[in-house]
């Protein structure tokens, strides 16, 4: 097992990783920007190193600085967390070259699954259903037009190196096509330094359903079921739940079998998530995230399995500590992302937290790094807490969610809890009658009637 792990991240996920390390008896190194000197995991870590200025480009994305901190403290592994450098193949390669273990998949898989076209082609070859569209990146607007005619409108342009929903543009009909194509290319260039785009058929009312997998280096691959992440705003997830209420057991068994076999065939090692759209009883693979995800906590509560612990064990060369038959899925789990944002305008709301009280009680988990008097800096992702609740069924889970959100107090900054609280009373949400576009329409309707 590792002796000392450097956590190359911040916020709640850094604290989550620190907790796993502490429980495993592994020493920890926290690295932080100037603004983050008072982060909770920095206080709790065995050692901490300031790696640069507030802007992430100089700190959390600064490979040289992170490596110096690892060398200085004698860390034998680096956990990249989520976002930042977690899917950066170059970073993983440099880390390995320095004799330090990157807690994540091989460089080869970071590269292949990081390219959305290669990922789709690879998965399609393994029998995983993919959304129809162009075979590769588009060379010209004429090629885009021909492809759209074959797949049928509406179509969606996506950046080959995209992420975070950027570089995506819809063309509803041929008249929209050229402009959407050019705009997607320009956005892709500006955000990812590469203007390559590809095309997919744009699905009108899909759910976003993703599957958590864990694979060790001995060919053992397990899945921990799915997460329904359809409640999104601007392609950013706000509520995640498991199980997905519209999937029955035969459907789940069939797709998880295909996924597990595909992951085994490509020789993937580590934790990962395969993201799908689901419409009219059919799955369409979109992409694979080759890292831990924010919403991993949902699957942990559903199965009782500590995903971060398994991830660290596997990276250290151990076998998975359980088999698929040992996984027990029990009850229903939901996660509410509490962001430091105005719940109506979604404008960021950084600042000092003047009063804080987190809900607790049976089957209520709060993953958060914030505390009374903590100042939410304006420089990073606005996530301040994840409220994760479990019930014996979906109705009990919703009731527990309402009670937990009612109990939450975060004064001094605005946050998205009131939005979640309202969604939990909405008949469509309660009945499970929603898709990835539902929240946008719900927000537009609410603004029209000024409900909040
Ligand atoms: P990113 O990596 O930028 O997050 P994804 O490919 O994961 O991009 O897509 C993000 C979100 O965009 C999805 O969760 C879904 O809401 C929407 N989306 C992606 N592809 C399609 C599609 N073909 N049709 C409809 N919506 C889509």
C-alpha cells in the first residue's frame, strides 16, 4: 500500500479523498493555492504545500508545482480528484516518469477515452450501443450536411476534446446547419484549442443515465449500477439518483453485462463511468469518464462500497475486495448539489459563511468542506456541499430529502438549496416524469410566474 498520497485537488472532493486515506492509514499531503490555505483538508492533512496563486492555471493546473510538492514531501502517489488534471494524460505520464503512482487509469486509456470519437468507436466495436452521427470529426460543412441528412434532424455538433457542455450546438433544420457548425467550431477552438467537431443526432427527450464501474489489474470488473443524472442545468448535473426508476431489471442486466465485458476487453483499470442517453427504451453511449465523479457518493450509499478506498487499493496493485455477486443494491438514494449561487439567476455567490448547520440523522450524508466562518472564494467551482439521502424506496428518499433541505442553514452566501426544495414538491419530479431538458423548462416557467 502507499505510504503517502498527495491530493492534487481542493474542496469537498479533496476532503473525501483525505478521509479515505486516513481510514487506510495512509499519510496525506494537501496542496493548495494562496486563497485555499484555510481549506478543511489542508488543516487535517499531515503536510501541506502552497503550490501557487489563486488562479487554477498557476496552482491546481500547474504540473511542475504539484510535482515539486510531491518530491519535496516524498509522496509515492498522487490522487488527482475530479476536474483539474484528473483526465490529463500528459500529467499522468509525467507523474509516472517521476516514479510516482498516478491514482487513475493507464495513460493509454486516458488518451483513448479522452478522445470522444475514439471512445465511441471503441465502445461500438465492443457491442455498446452509441448515438448515431458522424463516423469521425467533420472535415467540411458539406460533409456535415450529408451526415445530417442521413441521421435526420435535429443534430448536435460536439467538440472532439469537449467537456462541461462547451462547444455543443444544435441545428434543428438544414437552414440552421452552417451557422451551428461554425459556432461549434469557434467555441471548440476557444475552449479546447482544437476546433475539431463531430455530429450526433440530437435526442428530444432523453434521460442521462450513467454506470459506475471498477476494474482491477487482474481482469476483475464490477459495476455498481446506474445513476440517473437527468436533472441538469446547462448540461451541469444538479440532482443525481439511483436506481433510475424507469429501468427494469432485465434492461439493467443486459446493459451492465455489455458494459462490463467492454471494459474488460479494453483492459481498463481503475474507476470509471460510462455515460449514456436513454430514450424510448434504448441506450446511446456518449462518453466515458476515466476518473472518480462528484456523484460517486450516490453509488456508495446504495451499495455500502467505499469507491475511493477501492480506487486507491487498485492503484496500489491490489485485487478488488469484492465480487459482483457480493454487491447488494438497497433502497433509493438522491444527491443534491448545493452550489454557492443565487437560486434564481444562478449568479455565483462567493463570500463568508456566517452561520452553518448541516442536516443529519439516519441515512443523511453531507459531503462538504465548508465550516462556520469559511470564505467561499470566487475562483473555483461553486459546489459547497452534497446532501445525499437514502430511503427504503423513492418516496421515503424524497421525504428525507425535503426534511434534510429544510434543516440546512448556510447564511452569508446564497445557495441552490431552495431550488432543490421546490423540485422535490413538483408532481413531475415526484412521478419521475422528466428528461434532460425538464429543468430548463421548469426554470423558465417559474421565472414567468415569479414563483420564488
Ligand atoms: P460534456 O463532456 O461536455 O459534459 P457530454 O457528451 O457528456 O458532454 O454531454 C453533456 C450533456 O449534453 C448530456 O448530459 C446531455 O444532457 C446533453 N447531450 C449530449 N449529447 C446529446 C445528444 N446527442 N442529444 C441530446 N442531448 C445531448
